[in-house]
C-alpha cells in the first residue's frame, strides 16, 4: 500500500499534536520512559517510510511488548494495522488485521475516551470491512465528541442509503421489477408498503446526517450526490401521494445538479470551531 505511508505519518503526527496524553501511560504500574520501546517506534516509522509495512507493524508490536503501558506505542501499532487493512476484502487474514487494529485503538481509548482520531479510525476499519452497523455506531461516537466532522455525518448517510437501497432492490426483485429511481410507481402497492415500513426511519436518518454534512461543508459534492439518491428512495415511500413523490424526485434532481456545480467550485476555507 505505497500511497498510504504519508497518510500514516500525517495521521500519527496529528494524534500527538492534538492529544499530548497519547504520550502518557495506561493506568498500570511502571514508568512511561522506555528507551528500548522508543527505539522500536523510531525504527518502525522508518520502515513504514520505506514501504516495509509488515516490518513496521512488527516493530511497533515489539514496542508495545516492551512497554505495554506506553500509549504512544499502541497508537502507532493500531494506526499501522488500520492502514494495512484492504477495503472490502473479507479474507481471514484481512479481518484479523482489522480486528487487531480495532482492539489496539480501543486500548488507546481506554486511556482517553475522547480521542477523536481513534474513534474515526475504528469507524473507518469497520466500514472498510463492510461491518456497516458497527461503522454507523462509531461514526455517531465521533460526532458526539466533535459535531463538526462532516465526513462522519456523510458516512452515516452513505451507510443508511446502502441499507435502504438494498432493501428496495430485494423487494422489487420479488415481483420481477428493477429500480427506476423515480418512485417505482409500477410496483404493487403491497410491495411499496413493505418498502416504506422497512426504510422510513433510515431514510429520515440519512437525510438528517447528509444535510448536517452539507451545512458544515457547503460544497460537499459527494454528500449532495447521496442526498439525491436518498430522495429517490424517499419517493418509494411516498407511493400513496403522487404529488409528494414527484416532489421527492424533483428534489433529487436538484441535489444532483448542485453536486455538479459544487465540483466546479473551490471548497470554502474552513476554520476551526
């Protein structure tokens, strides 16, 4: 994964730049000073710079073995493991790496439950391994700590849309239909009623979080694309009110238009809250 090494280094820097407590120890006996562990960390960073990812993880693991209470070592190890997870790959080895990363981030969070970077990383690992319910839960934890993280709100919207879209396709398949993206008015009412019962709450949640993401990042084109898609799912649930259904489709089209315009506009400068 050669393109990830600079992201890894930037992420690790951000961990320690924003949260000095990561250099402290967990609640256990022993000193946080451990020159041998620190040397393993330094070697691990160099290995990662040189694309020696397995070696880097091994060195960070040695650091945690030498100093189990050194949260810095644990954070480096967890971050390297997370970056080594291949998205959407469900092999035992990949899932094992993902679970190891999650476990180590949770140990970091045991020391500092408010560490947003670790919360984001756990959410991302769950998302990359297609454990979407867990990913949604952890993105909500991110927003509890920092409500102005548009990527977290966006991801919740994406997860919700993924769920309702699959529900819709499966329901339509039972009567030999494909999604028309405009309310599926040709589907039998009982099928649309089942879709409404299954999807209404998730659609509302998706709209809430995607709208939140756009409010915090006005040119968030990807969020606009998904808001377009969510309105098309809402049209299915408004099958019994054609005027509202048509309004849903019109709003979907408008959000799609806005997404195109947003991609042509430089994002606004965002300042820290």
